[in-house]
């Protein structure tokens, strides 16, 4: 028989189970194969990183008024700096660019309270941003009334265009996708088949085709003289296209929610829609955040395709406007690196935000 | 009041099932069920696994649809009419074997969801009611936690409180204790006994807890193969079972 009253005090972990040296030993040098791979990786890094740093930073020229000011040893960032405005605004007249800035600044300021937990009336603010703000932004950026000069959409370009297409694309593709996902799981045959048809159609065609159709074929079907904005057409195409993907991602989430959740909701007298919006969707959407963000990142990057219908997004400006400038020939690499970096920055931001969101929404019900 | 007077006779029976039949595909799961439940009556339904007990009580709030016969609740027949159905469901609470709490909402939000969104109760009032019922099920200190942070017994008590918050006239229980660890069963049963002894609440309870049946039931119903085989007072049912199948069933669960 064994009995004890003694409670053993906690002791610090032995020193050979922690610390950087131990970590290196365990993770990078644990076996001959591991050692080999570590050395190979180090060699690769040695081969690639120093020259890249040399080119991008050490030898780079940051300030120069003309191409002759660039030494050609390293990157000529002066080129980007000189045309920076155009990569952001496209052909938007310089004197009016404050309007774009105002609109985006307004959006950012309006969105900040949404991230503050204790902010009251988030619903109203969200509603304002979704329903009223788009009109304000449109009047600001497009103009044509209230004494603002009209700047038609063919002048929009650069990062501004990329962001406008993505933001509108995401905010409209998400609700449409949710409706489609619910429709696909509906017990009503008509609703179900319409949803399935819609989703399968848009998933079956490449986005390029959609954009071509929207700009080349659609006008053929429309009455003579009707002039439907090219950007709007492309945007509708993108939204419908992406909503099909969103729908399938959301459907995956819906399928993962046990039937008992829906039963418990309706058993309390909640309607179908209330059950969905209050009980099922919050859980389903939380589950599919990674998939949704994946789709949104794809959408963001796909905006570059609008180039083929003559709209110049960030990449389009870099490639076709800056690249065609005879005064600055020969700096394509800098242009592409710059465009890639900006795209990466936004995509990385989205990815980090989604991770933070997942952590925040975690309510410890995983078992 | 005039509405109530008019239906006084029918209102004696809060739930009536008349020749109720249900099939799952070709499988005849409920066969000619006739059952009248008086207001305030406490009924325990038992029977072997697969006999259709769950299906029977789930028909009452139309989580399952019956194909033949009638279910009449408070004098009104239950049809596919969704508006009527929603009204019935606000008056019929249900507790499930696996609790089915909403994991993304706090306990408090679980309890106030339906009162706020269905009954349009002001939030403060709904929260006060919720707190009252949480105290009754003896877990007022858990209001701000999420369901995933509670033990099974606590979750089931929350589920009971959640149903009670809607102030239902009927409570349906589908094996509320059979997913629980043995030491948690009694804490849930205590809450149910208290609810039953308070009176006024019509309760239909599928359970194998015969102690509970003996203590509070007005009637015990024994089902097998989709039929009601025997129904009697608990005394008679346990001490003097009539049908052979009941005797067999009782011998299996009691020993
Ligand atoms: N959705 C369904 N589709 C087909 N058959 C079903 C379905 N649900 C239940 N059944 C069948 O109907 C019969 C009755 O099921 P029910 O769940 O009502 O039994 P029960 O008496 O509650 O059993 P238990 O004690 O195991 O819960 C079972 O044989 C079951 O296999
Ligand atoms: Mg059952």
C-alpha cells in the first residue's frame, strides 16, 4: 500500500530541453539527411539572397530625374518613384486625385470602429458602409454632379482600379455566394436546380472568357446605342464568376454543421432565414474562413485580367503604360518587382487578417 | 379569453394524435398511434432502441413530417402551414440528446436568441428571464461562457433553460440524459423533477430513467416496433405490466 501527503513542488525544465541550440539540434541537424538538407538550403540562400539584396538595395538608385541618373548596376527605383502616381491612379487627372484619396480615406476611417470590440451600433455603421458609402464614393470618384468634374471610368486605373474592383467584387460576391450555397441545399427543386445551374455554368468558364464576353459579346445583344459602362460590365462578370466559387466554399461549411443545430433553431420557432443567419451561417462561415480568403485572394489577383478588355489595373499600368514610355525604356524588371510586391503586400495582409479573425472567433468548442 | 372558452373542451387535450402513421421510405416507423395528452400531464415514453420514440415526439413539433393521421395541438391541426408551425414551435420546447446548444454563442446569447428574435422581447428583459432560468438550473455563474467550456451535464441544463426561456406550454425531452456520464445524470434529472413537480408544464419525456418515471410521471407509455404497446400509470406499469414485451423490456432494463 502507498499513501502520500506530500505535494511535489514544480521544478524548472532541465536545460537540455530548451534554448536555441537545442532547437537547432532537434530541428535542423537531427539526422544525416536533415544535416544535408540544411546545408543545401543554406547554400541556396547564400546563392540567391545576397545578390538580390545587392541589386534591390545596395546598388539601387532611388532618386533620379531621368534614366541617365540610374547607374544600371542595381535597381532603378527612381523610375518607379517618378511614375508612382500613375501606378496608383492610372489616367485619373492629377488635379482630381484628392477625390480618390478622400474616398479611400473615408472607407478606412469608417471601417476602423468595426474592429473595436466595444464600439456600439456596429450594425448601423456596417449598413452605412455597405449601402450609403458606395454612392458617396461613386459621386466622389466618378463626379459629374455637385460641381465635381466627371472622370469617366476609362480614366480609372492603377492600384485604385485594382482595389475598387476587388473591394466591390468581394463585398458582392460573398452575399451572392451565400445565397447560392443556401439555394443549392434547398429542398425546393426549382431553387435548387437554378442554383446548381448557375454555379456549374460560372465555374465551367474561364474568367478570361467571361471578361471577353462582357466586353465584346454582350454589347451585341444590347439595344443599339445603349452604352453600358465597360468597367461595370467587367465587374458584373467578375462578381458572378467569383460568387460561384464562394458558393461552393460556403456549401462546404454548411455541410459541416450538424443537423441538430438547425433542428434546435427551428424547434424554438425561428424561421428558416433566422435560423440560417443567426445559427447556421455564423458557424459555417467561421469554418470556411481559410477557403473564403483563398477565393478572395484569387479574386484580387484575377483583377489583373481586366487588362485584356482595355482596363489598366496596377499590373496593366506597369506593363503597358510605364513600359511603353520611351524616356524610361529598359526597366521592366523593376516594374514587375514593384507590382508583385504591392500585390503580395495586400494578399499577405488578407491572409494575416483571416488568421487573426479565426483566433478571435474561436470559442473553444473544439473537442 | 373567448378563444379559450370556445376551445375549452378541446383544450383539455393540449396534444392529440389520431391514427398517426409515418414512413421512412418503405419503412413503417409509426403505426396507428393514438395518444391524447392533457394540459399539465407528465408522460414518460420508453421502449427498445429503434421503436420510434424519437420519431414520435419529433412529429409533435414537426421536425419529422407524418404521412397519415392527425396531430392536433391546442385544438388546431398541425399541417405543413409554416406560419402555424412556427407558432406551435414557440409553445413547444424541446431538449435533445446531444443538447444542440449553439457553440458560437455564449450561454446568455443561447438563452436570449429565441426570445429576442421570435418573441421580440427587449434584450434587457430577455436577459433577466434568462438569468432567472439559469438560476433555476443552478448555473447562473456560467452565463458568459461558451457551450464548449461546459460539462455535458451543465450543457444539458442550459439546453433546458433555453427552452424554458420561451415560456413553452409543452416540453419535449428526447433521451436528455443518455449522452451523459453517469455522475452528471442526476444533476439533469433533478432539474427535470423540479420542473415536473412544480406542475403546470406538459411534459413528454423519452427516457430510460425509470426512477424518474416512477417519481413524476402521470403515465408511462411503452412503444415497440412503431406501436404503442402499453400505457398505464407508473405504479401499474412497473408492478403489473400486462404485455409480454413490456415484461421482457422491464426485465432487461431493471436488472
Ligand atoms: N431519417 C431516417 N431515415 C430512415 N430511417 C430512419 C430515420 N430516422 C430513424 N429511422 C429509423 O426509424 C426507426 C425509429 O427511429 P427512432 O429514432 O424514432 O427510434 P428510437 O425509438 O428513438 O430509438 P433510440 O432509443 O435508439 O433513440 C429506427 O429503426 C431508425 O433506424
Ligand atoms: Mg431516439
